[in-house]
C-alpha cells in the first residue's frame, strides 16, 4: 500500500476513534477543507471551529472505506460516514478527495447529498426535515 493511502486510512481511523488531536495533526496549518455543498473552511482554525460546532453533537463515528485510490499526492476515497447521535446512527455516502503536502492533508474535499444528511439528522433528532 502506498504511503499516501496509509496516511489517509490513519486519518479515517482517527475519525473512528474521534481523536481530534490526531485529526488536526494530520492537516497542514493552511488546510483548505470543503464539505461540498457547504461553505469551505480555509486554515486549521476554521476547520477546528467547523468541527467544534455543537450542532454536530455526535458521540461516535464509523467511516467505512469502500474504495481508495492514489496517484501522486492525491488520494480518493469512496466511503460511508456514519455518526452516532445518542442511540441513533446516521449514514452518509461520501466521495472524498485529499491532496497531501509533506505527508499532511493540505486540501480536503468531500462530496455528499446535503438533503440526505439533513433528513437523517432530523430523524435522529426526533423531528422531520423541512
């Protein structure tokens, strides 16, 4: 397995443990993160603010990698990202693109269906999506 694939699989494993120190350590200080179709985050402090937002409110994560491919400094992942909120799980299908620089994630783009996420969040929180 390529070193770049291993870096991304280790990053995903950090998510599965919700080890935020390891998550943030895997990124460059000037990381560009875009959780498409949401607004992008520019820089590690913006990424921290995004994930530290209490609206996420999940207490468990399990990211399942279905496929991973690498060419040079770019790693692509097809995943199902699962998040536990209380006793309920939501699952989002994701296509992720990671661009590495000096062994760290410099750019990260995840593509997913926002309506699917909102509907699952509403159901997990005991309501319905608008």
